[in-house]
């Protein structure tokens, strides 16, 4: 045996060991009882709303939305990645996953409910969509359209002829309550 090279000698010793000790291969197998897949790690650590330190890495002003199953009222949402923020996807172009329209965009506030660590949670997120994708989002129900709030009160003259000719002051809250565009 000493005349053999190291590899041949190793193979010979292993073969002799296997033949003389039945069941020896079971001791050489790795314990797989505590193995975790990538999916298990993601499932354990996934959070839709993060702490402020984690949030700095991702832009959370607007979401990207997947409207593939909109007729079943199943929409998927995720925060934009750094590359999407740089290209303007979800803010200057439509936030739908497969849409590239960049004209006539509307902002929507959508209540996103999800389960995290066995607990039901809700988050109000913003999505910017084109007209066609907005119709898909609102299929079967109506979401809230984001209206710009004005800090200054607007002064309007009364259209009716009043005797004293006084001005009427209308606040932005009163205006949005009276308009049809507040909720679609």
C-alpha cells in the first residue's frame, strides 16, 4: 500500500472502511433538518413597511403595481427600486408593471392590506397611473384620487347679483367637498 500514490491509497482505505463497517455512509451524510431555502429566509424577513433606516435605501413615495389579475380584484404592489427611481418609472411614467405611457398620469391613494408575521396590516400607498391603467385599478370599485391641497384660500366673486356686492371666500376644503373629482 505504501507503493501507491496518495489518491489511490485514500480510495483503497475508504473502500476497506465501507466494506468492514456496514452503515458507515450514514455518518458521512450532512444533517439537512435545519436547512432553509431562499424562500424561507424571504418569508421570515419580508416587511412591506420598514424602519426609517431601511427605508432610506428604497423610494417609498410611489409604488409599482401589477394589474395582471385586476378582474379578480387581485393587485400586487411593491416599492420602486433605485433603477426605477432614476428612470422615473412610477412617477413620470405609468406605475403599472407593463405600461410605459408618460402622458396624462393620475395619482391614486390605494389601501394596501397584507399579512406580515401572521398579523393583518394596512398601508395607504400612492400610485401614478395612465388613464387605461386607472380604469383597470378601479375595476369594480373606486379608489381615492389624490387631490392637491391649496394652502391659500381663494377669493371668488359671487355669480349671483347680490345687493351689497360682497366677496365670498371659499376654502379649499369646501371646494373639494363640492366637486365631483374628490372621489372617483
